[in-house]
């Protein structure tokens, strides 16, 4: 009976994990399509607002609104800080990168956050980086170079250095958010709701400061709502469910590395971008370096 229950729960874990991967795989295409109708700032506002409303409904169903209302001043301040990092700053930088770069370049470059996490662990967690970790990072950054070359690795220059810098910068912000977020032991849905609530406030202020509130085109609204629902709100909850049901986080966490490959397939089919061989090769280098780093962490007991 216990074995059957375990197998059933693991099956649920895989279901929610694969569902999350499929939705996250659509994000790059959704970003580029929506950017045709609204600015990257407007997308951050629409998506953050949508996700906030979704998470509020989930908290209401779970009866956890009181956990939000009883948060201390310090917890609210910490949520404001985390919400500024992610989703606000993270998506402002990432979507600006998508507005500059082809989707096949921005998407895999953004996937370097596990390597950025290792780099940030040196100043923030006082970790030492062993030689094998340096090799893993070099492998991943070789992949970054290949992807950034846009099909011409021997040209020795990037077609858009600012876009590459922003895409890599977004992964750095995500890694920074991850380090601080794991220190917060509150309920994950409560934390997510407050992060998105404050991000919506920041996005509203940025909208007023930059462009004001103008009428949103219908397709822009649809795109922003889709991103808020399936790149952020529902999908974050699905991923948490996958981790909750799984007997081991490794069993589902490794599935996340399917995301950029599915994303490239959709980018090719939906956006009609020609996928450079250097993009695929670079992506293999990045993920190869990440897996090498994960093996090193297992041997030394993790970060």
C-alpha cells in the first residue's frame, strides 16, 4: 500500500514537472510575440498583475490569506526586496534582452543562472570554488560564446553586446534572488504572492515614470496575461507541487534542462527563426557545465 502510494505521488511529481517544463518552454516565443504589441515594461506590469491575482485566488482557496495579513513588518520589507529582484528587475532585464536579441540567443543565455549561482556563492556565502568548478564554468561560458556568436564563432565579436550582457545579467539577478529566497522559511505560495504584489507596485511606478498608462492593444494584453499565468503564476505553483510530491528533488529537477531544447523547437516553429548550429552546440556546453557542477556539489555535500 505504501509502495503504491509512493509510486502514485512520484507519478504526480512527474506530471506537474513536465507540465511546468512545457509551459516554460513557450515563454521565449510568448515574449517575442508580445513584444510586437507592447513594451517590455508593459509586459512586466501585465504579467505581474496577472500572477498576483492568480496567487491571491490560490491563497484564498487554501485559506492562507491570514498568513499574508499576519506577516511582520520585517517580512513585508524582505518580500519587497525579493519582489524587486524577482520578478520585477529580473523580467525588466530579461524582456529588454528579448527586445534586442533573437529568441534563440536570449533564451539559452538566460539559462546560465546555475553557473552564476556558483560565482555569487564566493562573495555572499564565502564559498571556495574548487578547480573542477572553474572547469565547469569555463565549459558553460564557452557555450555562452558559441551562442552569442550567432552562427559565426570565428568572427570574434558579438552582433549585439548589450543584449548578451542583459541576458547574462538576468541570470545573475535570478541567482542572487535564489540565494536570498532560500533563507526565507515562510510558505512558498505566500512568499510568491507577496513578491508579485510588490513587483506589481514597482512596475506600476515604472510605467508612470516612463510612459504613463495608455490603452493596451488586445494582443498585447493577451500576451501579458499568458506570460503572467503560464511563465509565472500557475507554473510556479505546478513546479512547487512537483517538488512536494517527488521522493527526491533530483528526480524532477533534472527535467528542467529539457526546457531550452523544447523552447528552441517552438522558436523555430512559431517565430520561424533559423536555429544556428552554434546555438545548439553552445546549449550543450552550458548544460554540460551545469551537470558537471552539480556532480561536484554532490561530492562535497552541496552549496
